[in-house]
DNA sequence: GTCTATAGTTTGATAGAC
DNA sequence: GTCTATCAAACTATAGAC
C-alpha cells in the first residue's frame, strides 16, 4: 500500500490535465491560454510551469492519462489473427473507451493543425492509424482502409450531431428529440459496425 | 459585357484568398499569420487590410468563393421530394464539388475551434447541416442523421488517409500503393453511398 | 508548491505618405 | 493599391522571493 503521508497523488497536476482538456476541447488549443487554465484552477500561470515544462507538455500529460483505453484496445488486437469477430470486438472496445472520453476525441479531431507539430499529438495519431490497421487486417485495399477510418470517425460524428443545433428549421420537428450521450454512442457503434462489415481483406 | 478598362477582376484579392486557404488548410487558421500570407504574395500586411477588413473577413471571402458547389447541390435538392435517388445524386454532387476543393473541406474540419466564433465559419456549418437534412429527408431518426453525417465526412476521411503515412510498418506492404486523388474520391463516394443506403425515413 | 514580476516575442490592426 | 512605421494587446516562458 502507498504511504499515508503521501499527498493524494499530486492532485493539482491531475486537475490541470482535466481542466486543460476541457478547455482545449471547447475553445481549441490555440485559443486557450495558460492564464485561462490557471484562473479556472485558482492558481497562477507560474504554478502551471512547475508541473509542466511547456504548454505542449500538458498535451502530453493529457494523452498519457486519457489514451489508456485506446492502448488497451490496441494491445487486445495486436498479435491476434484477423477475423470479423476481432474487428467488431475492436470497434466495441473503441466506442466504449472513447465514448467515456469524448473530449479527448473532440480535441484530437478539431485541433489537427496544433497537434500536427506536437510530439504528443503525433503519438496519438499513430495510435489511431494503428487502430485502423488492426481493423482492416492484412493486405487491405484503399476502400478497406477507408471503411476502417470512417468507422472510427463515426463516434466523433455522433458527438458533432449532438452539439449541432437540434432544431434547425421552424417547420421541422427536432428529429426524435435530443438523444442522450449513451444513445448517441450506441448509434455510433451500430453505424461503425455497418461500415466495417464490408471489410473483406481476403478479397483483394 | 463588362468594361474593357476594368482590371482582371481584382487579381490580388483572388490571390489572397487562394494563398490564405492554402496556408489555413496546411498550418491551421491560428498558426497562419497575416505576415506569412503577405510574404508569400510578395506584399505587406497593410496591403491585405486594403482588401479585407479583418483576418476573419478573409475566411468570409474564402467561403463565398469556394462554397459555390455546395450551394449548387443544396439548391438542387431543396424543394424536391425526398427519394433514394435524390439522396444518391446529392452525394455524387457533393463528392464531385468538394473533391475539387479539398483544402476547403480540410480547413473546415480541422479548424472548428477557430471557425466556431466566426460568422463565415458558422455560415458554412449551416450549409453542411442543411446538406445533412436534405440527405436524410423528413422525420429522421438519430441514426439516419448520423448516417447522413458520416457519409459526408467520408470525403474528408479519404483525404486524411491520403495524407497519412502510407508505409506504416516495415513488414506491411503499402496497401495497394498510394492511390491518386481521383481514386480516393471514387472510393469515398462509394463508401458514402453505402452508408447512406440504409437511410429509410419512412421506417421511423 | 505557489506566488509576483517581467522578459521577450509575436500578433492583428491602424495612420498616413506615395 | 501598396508602402513604411507603429500601436496596443496578448501570449509563452523564466527568475527569484516566500
């Protein structure tokens, strides 16, 4: 067991990561200043620099803390022989893991320009590409790789729809009401499974 | 006919739009400074401000000039009664129009945080949502709206794949070589049609 | 571990000459 | 229509006291 005298696992560092991801996802990486993060936490900018060397280092912290479900899914799929069942199980694990970490996925998709020059951002992108590779299996066609990619992005698209204005026209009914996050994720997984179902690596 | 003495339709303004979109798509809106745009054009920042009132006004210029194919597709679909044939024709027009304007789509998808506070950005988003609505027709379920959204994003996903490193592992073959832009767009349309095919607005 | 204070840079935008 | 010169503001990051 851990020492009782030890503080609750560097609480501030964890809080910085949480607040930063929240702001990065909502307002974007570039538009979120360290001052905003510090203010929301009730500390000063300098305090942030005690825990993280640079702004980009916070991104590193975010990815390291939040990408665990993605790594788990990759570890589960890696080494196994490809099969339709494996493919579907990977999608289920991805949807379950990322659905609970919606801000991370949003941050990744909507801040590509900032993440493109970030080591941590590229590391996350590599994980996504690895996930795509596991999904389509060996000797894929371009269409197979595209289907795998589209399947993964359907989770993000579902979130986009949730955020988008539900009532768009005065005449149109608000499309079966606003679904909950869980319902949206369920729909995302269903569509993802549909798209991925036509992946057939042996038919090259 | 237009006056012969008139200059070639304000060449500089058009060049600013082209260069700005190119840089915005490649390096992102926030990371692209007006100095960079001016330098590449061989002018100064002040010259930019003669043609555009603010940086965001350049975005407005981009959308107004480049979103024409999208408006055409919307105009084509609006007022018509929904049918599977209309749905597919809309997807074909969208893919054809946006495939030729790949940077615009990339700019839109990868710079949401910046565009979220931009009037021009919101106008483009409205067009996309309108396109989604035309695709799924009346009384959609959330799944239908999601399928319509995913179908539209497949064009962007195809471009993501094209940019992503083709050779990912030492052992893996580079997935049927690097396809051309046209081949990628053809694949994107095929996947989009697949995804949209299960939209059935009457089965609510 | 957190603070004050500030260095040092870059940015978007403006004024006015030509 | 393009230039030079400049502004105020905002940012990341650092130094050093407590």
